[in-house]
C-alpha cells in the first residue's frame, strides 16, 4: 500500500487521502466545518426548502438552458415515466411486475423469488434494522429548541467488537452511531453498549436469588479513548482512575515521546483532530479494547433526523447468535458453572430454568458442589 505523494500542508483543514481509499490525513473537525461554511451558500445547508419556481429558475440559469427545455427535461425525467401501473390504480409496492425492464426491479424480482424459494421471511432482527434506517431520516423535533443547528457537523462512527472476541473481530462493526459535533466523547462512551460492562461480579451458587448490587460498569467506571496521541480519560466520577497512566509511565521509563492526556467529558468532537477511516481505541474495564473508526464527517441536511434529543443515534447493530442452554438447547444462557458434577462439561452454560431444576431441591437448597456465576449473553441484546 503506497502513501499518496502530495504536498498538502500538515496543518490543513481539508482532508486528503493519506492512503488511497483507506484513510485521510489528520484534520481538525471544527475547522473543517468552518471551511465548508465559508465556501457554501447558506441556502445549500439551510433547512428551509427553496421555492420550486425559484429552484427551477436558478437551475436553468446555471445549466444555461431555456425554461422550455427545463420543462421538457422535467417531464422526461419525472418519476411518473417509471410507472408500471395505470394512473387510476393504486399500486402494490410489494408486487413486482412479472417481466420488469428496469434493472432495479429486475434485481428486486430476483431477490423476491429467492426469498420465496428458500422460504426466508423477515425476522425480528431484520425488522429492527429497517426500523433503525427509517428513524434516521426526516424526523423533526416537537420543540424548536431541540432542532439540530444549521451547519452542524454529523459524524458516522463504527465501534467494533472487543479485541478478545475471536469472531468478526476486525471485520464487522458491532454498532454504528451518528453523533453531532457538539457531543462530547463521554456521550459517545455512554452510547456504546458492551457486554463486559453488564457482567455481574461474584459467585452465587449458595444465593442464586440474591440480586447483585452492581454490574461491572457501576463498579469499574474508568475508561479512555485514544485519538492521535491523546488519551481522553473519563474522570466524571470520584471512582474513576487514570488507566492510561501505565502507558505514560512506560514512555517515561524508555524515553519515548510522551502522549498527552485530557478529559473526555470536556472534549467535543469539533475539538478533535482525526483521520477519517483510521482505527482509534476505546478501552474500558481495564483491558476490554474496541476499535473506533470515524467513517464520515459531513454537514447536517434537511433530510437528516433534526431532533438533537435522538442523538447519539444508533443506525446499525450487528446481530450475533445467542448462546443456548447446554441442557434444553432452547433458552438463552443465564448461568455459568465450574467444577459441576451434574454438568456435561466444565465450564458449562445453563438457562435459569435448567440451572435451578438440576442444582437445587424443591426448597431451594443447593445440591452437590459447584460454582455458579451469572452469565450475560451477547446475543441477548440483539
């Protein structure tokens, strides 16, 4: 992979490719937004739709054509020319003509025939994914104060599975979020749902009905993001610790140029210098490390969701198989046991029903010797 040979100033706010189709050079997000706002006409990013006659006149002037030519083009290129049914008939959007000529309809027909032949129907995950896509477009806030400001930056951020997950570690993002430039890194951290944050600490074989007092995220609140040589630590709570200190001390010991540190709750996205397409780091729970990749930085548009209360907005979540009970193979796992004389393997996973039927008598007393730990399945959050 060859680096592009260009003479772009390292302090420029206009991103250029560092590696073709991979990632850009470093640029400042806030300054990049200002560059766009300086160059664009306010009407280009305004939420107020331009009058159709005014738009037609401006378009004809820019294209150097007459009004009659423009009307002919509008007639020829109108979506009505793509009609596959009589004008007085209400179309069925799910029905594709038997012999379509449009390439899009041909592909859709093939897909419909394939799904019909394989008896594949929409499951709840597909329906939820469609719901997420619909949520991102055109939603207006009830209160004007909740409107995303014109000229606001919107970032698309992919958060990947932890590095200790073997499957799809570096291939598929776990979630994709839309964030505005005014959001802080702490708000990004709160929007990331990781199963390691939901783990329950402790052994509960003698007290399976005792509700745990906390989950890992409540007890181990420290975390950091690493962007372009800066550790952004979460220091919002008294329990938070600077877990980037280990790296800083290592740098001092080996006389390596030091990384700097800042607080994620005080850092907005418009304050960051980043590379689009470049992998950065999110670390929490001590050693649970996620890749974070910013895939897009753009200005908000009238067709975006303009209700800022809905941001950070989840627009994609990867579906993973659920782990089923080792006994019934039906219900999702809730318990993990070790040194269990009743289990077919060590360790072994059980749903709550099988776990209690196998390990406790009718009065709830423990039978035999084993260790039991609450288990949180990643697929339970599909």
